[in-house]
C-alpha cells in the first residue's frame, strides 16, 4: 500500500485562511499527510508565510487524521533541543501524528536577510548530525543527556514532559545525496524522503540505503521510503493544459522530468511506478494554494487506487 499526501510551500503566500482550508480539505478528503516547507522566504519577490511550528501546532489541534510535519526544518534555524521539544509537544497534542523532518538548510539569501549564520556545506552537515544525535538522545533517554557536539551541545538536559509516543515523533531525513544524506538516514532516520527524484534513481538510492542500513546493524524495514514531487492534475487534456500553463508531454517524459502531471488515469500510472519501487508514500507538492478543486479531484479519482478513504 502506498499513501498519498500533500506538500505545501509555506513561503509562497501561505496565510492562516489558506492553511485552514488546505489542512481541512486534506483531513476530510482522505489524504494521509500534509507536509510543509520551513522557510522565511524564498524570493525575490518575498511573499507571505507562516512560522512553521506554529502552523503545525494549529494543524495538531484542528485536524483528526492526517500526519504532518516540516519537509524539512533546517538545523541552522533553531537549536536542535528547541526543535525536538516543540516537535514532541506538538506530537502529544495531535495524539501521535507529527513527523519531524530535519535538514541542513540551503537558501543563503533568507539566512542573510534574517541574521542567521549560513555556513559552508560541510559545517551544515555537521550541524545536522549534531541535531540528529541530540534529538535521538533526548527522545530515548529518561536520564539527563550530556553531549559535546561540533556545533551544538547538551549539559544534563532532560526532555520534560517525556514524549507520549515511545521514542518521540519519527525522524524524517530528506535528500538524495549518497555520500552524506543517505548515511545519516541509515543511522538516524525512521523515514527517508527522495526529493524530486525519478523512479530509477529512487530505486538506486533505495538499494544504497539498504546497504547502509545493514552496515549500521538496522533492518531494511526500519526506514520507510517516500518521495516528494510536484503535481498538477486536470480532469481532461484541455483542463490539464490550462492548469499546467501548457506543459503537456507524453506521460513517461513528464515522469523522467521528476513531475507528476496528468489526467487522473495518468497520475495513477505515475504513482503506481513508485509504488512498485517500494514507496511508502508520495508527498505531492501542491503549488496553487487556492486550487481546492484540484485537491478534491485528486482525492476522488486517484486516492482510492492506493489507500482506503475514511
């Protein structure tokens, strides 16, 4: 079984009214999850955005079914102990539906705009590894945690209240890099998310992840595999041409371009290929935050092929 969810780019004009409508639609129409980006901005031009963890707290209290989380939270933005604490308490508030996606951060402009140091790539991966170690220890240890990291440290820290869910919210690591990202996923993650990745590369990275898990003494089933891809759906070719701005191409061509664009039957065909490759879920990037009709069409015509609707 492969589950279907939505991905919302929070820096593309996300307001409280839009967020309310989007999570309500996902929760009532049968989607399995809603993830959102964690950015201040990604302009120019700059646009409205909602602070990620505040919006996820709202989702925890205003939905009943969907899983949700950041895809992904940069470890440059917040001390990892704060991120771990917020995620644990949001998870408790939702009854165990939070997924904590963590990453290095990549958008230099927003860091500079808001006075956040932006380090080189190696340092940002060191920060991510510190964050993963700190988060894992805080979630699993009842006793005080001491940790001396390269960038982040703890001195007798205890996460209180203890997470209601054993081990805290699951950790997701997103990215396709074979040298740094996949090894971290094999060591720390509960879910690996391939980002804008075609089926063949998804299979290749999945096989590498299997090898790395074995080296870490973990079972292959310990890490779920998911994919994030842009998605546009149209009820027929004419509707699709309008919605996609004329971006029409043979189904396989669009899939190789790492996009899921098509009529309902074409979308089902695309997702089925990832399902056959072992995807636990597809997280579809929904670019038009006002397009609730498209979300409804996807729910009615595509979701029933992959998981039972509520």
